[in-house]
C-alpha cells in the first residue's frame, strides 16, 4: 500500500514540475528575448532549459491524437469520378459525407 502512495506522490510531483516548466517556456516565448538572454536573466542553465523544453514537447506529442483532421479546399469546378468506364460528375459543393459514401460504394 505504501508503494501506491509513493507512486501517486511522485506522479503529482512530476506533473507539477512539468507545469512549472510549461509556464517557464511560455514566459520565455512571450518575453521576446532569445533563449540565451532569457536564461541568463532568470538564472537558468541553457542546457537545463532545452532539456525541459524537450520533455514538455514529448509530453504534448504523447497526449495528442495520432489522426489529424485535414481540411480539403473546395474548388469552383465540378468533381468528376471515373471508374471502369463509368463517369460521374458531381457539384463542387457536395457534402463530404455524401461524397465519401459514394466513393465507398464505388470502391
């Protein structure tokens, strides 16, 4: 039981430390100073800053979804689909759901 408590406390400490560095990195970026100048002004070792910057980035990469939505620009011209000699022309403003369903049925 003591191990679970110790693990929970360690996790909370790590999360707090991460949040502190997130705020430190935001402050540097908003300061308009270079990383070197910011670190010198705030008494931070530049290698320590970059170490924590990497850790913060890793944290956010791990927490982000692997699938990223993509916006498809609409064109003014009609959409043409051709398969096995069959040609279909669709209006450019067709809904994405309708187009996806149609392509799914054809393939």
